[in-house]
C-alpha cells in the first residue's frame, strides 16, 4: 500500500511540474525522500514515470506530429523541424550518456536540488529582465544554430533541480525566441529526450523491478499523464501573457524554506 500511495503522489508531482520551469526531477527527489521512497529502485521509478508526462505532449501536439511523420524529410518545413529537434537533442544526449551514472550516484540528493532551485530562480529573473528582443515567433522559424544553443542550454538540466524545461526555455529566450515559441519547442524537445532517458533507465535497471512492480509503474505513469495534460495546455496560455517571474520567485522561496528545514536537521532531507 505504501508503494501505491508513493506512486500516486509521485505521479501527481511529476505531471504538475514536468513542463514548468521548477524542476520535476528536483521535486520528485524531495517528495521521494519525504515519503521514504529512496534508493536505486526509486530513482529509476522517478525517471520512468516521466514518460507518462511526455505522452501528454504527444497527445496535445498529435496533429503536428502526425503531419510531420506523414511529410517526413521530403517536405522542407518538416525536415527543418525534425533536424532542429535532432540538433537540440544531441548535446544533452552525448553528455548525459557520459555522465549518467556519476550524476545519479552523486547529485540525486536534496542539498544539490535546493541549491539548484535558488540559483535557477535568480537566473530566470535575470534573463526575464535582460533578454534580447524576440525575433523568432514560431517553432517553425527556429534554425539549426538556435536549436544547437537550446541543446547546449539543456545540458545544464542534467543537474537535478535545474529544470529541463526551464533550461531550454531560458536558453531559447536568450537567443531571441519568443516566450510562447520557446515553451512549445521545449515541450516538443522533451519527446525524444525523455523517450531516450526512459529507455536507458528501463534497460539499465531492469534487474531492480519484478512483474509485481507493474502495478506501481502503471499507476505512476497514468497519474503523470493525467496531471500533465492540463498543465501543458495552461502553460501555453499563461506564457502568452505573463513572464516566468512567478516561477522564479517560487523556486527561490521554496529553496530558502528547504534550507531552513535542512539547517533544522530534518532527517528526510539528509538521508
């Protein structure tokens, strides 16, 4: 029963935070420690259920994805879109493969997450105030050089607490991508990134799970999908009118609150 409750809670946390610039991985690590759901099996579970949230993007953008699949590389617009995603995907894929085990072993801990929350919030505030005037207003206008920069920015999201969506959106805005287009490209870029990450995690940690774990994996997966879908729809509307300042202040306030708990010696933050 404890694992089922943990799966539901972590699925909700994943779906609610995956596409916001607040770090789903960071929130999952903290929630897992609070629930006592820790260790290699828990770390793998937290990455695997992210695929549920990613499928929410696949569903929301199914028309674009089906059209792109139908057109393939023969149609210039589809070819440019697919290759831009591939270029943006490469940097984190290469660095992630090289550092995956070290990051999981050394950085999946609350102190790293807390520091990333605070520093990331400060960076978001800075970029919102000093970013260049947008010159790219749609995903279709994102070229290969811009995509490469977004991909390099995504590398920083390998650090738990940084936020994959936050890194890619802020990286895009730094090179002149409109806020809404940056968010949409970040959502679409999540599809190959998270499919690759989930596949790698499933393969490398297949020995940690048994057929009995199918239930909690399915629960976490479905809850993550159901909770992520309204967040994706809401965020696109939100960023069309508002800045990301509210998420930056949330990160800073949440991080400072966790620092206070850490200093007070709360055991769930140190185990």
